[in-house]
């Protein structure tokens, strides 16, 4: 019984010390943060223009949209479009090919 109490006290003491260490260690300066102010959440243009303006993220998606002839929908209509990035498209195609051909 005495061993259990001392073991428990040691464990609680170590836990408290660890908690204090993490609490004090997480207090860092925020000098590296720069407030850029409020940005405009609206894009002056249509969905297709936005996707074409960001080839670093949506180059493959723009190709898919043009192949499926959805350009008119994303150019002329006021729509909300979930736009997966090229990374997501590549991973999805790889996963589907792996599933189908292995």
C-alpha cells in the first residue's frame, strides 16, 4: 500500500512538472505576426476567371472543365463551385487507378 501511494505521488509530481513546463514553454512572443487588415472576400469575376488566374492550384481542374465543356456554366452563371486542387485530383486519380488495377 505504501509503494502504491509513493508511486502515485511520483507520477502526479512528474505530471504536474510536465504540465508547468509545457504551460510556460508555450508563452512565445507574437512579434512575427503582421496584421494585414481586412481583405475583400469577394472576387470581381466569375468562377472560371478565378480558376484560370491560379494555375499553381487549378491547372488540371481547368483542363477537366474544358474537356467536359462546363466553361459556359462556370463563366455565365452565378454559381458556387467546389474546386479541388491539382494535388487532390492527382491523389484521387492515383487512388482510383490503384483500386481498379491492383
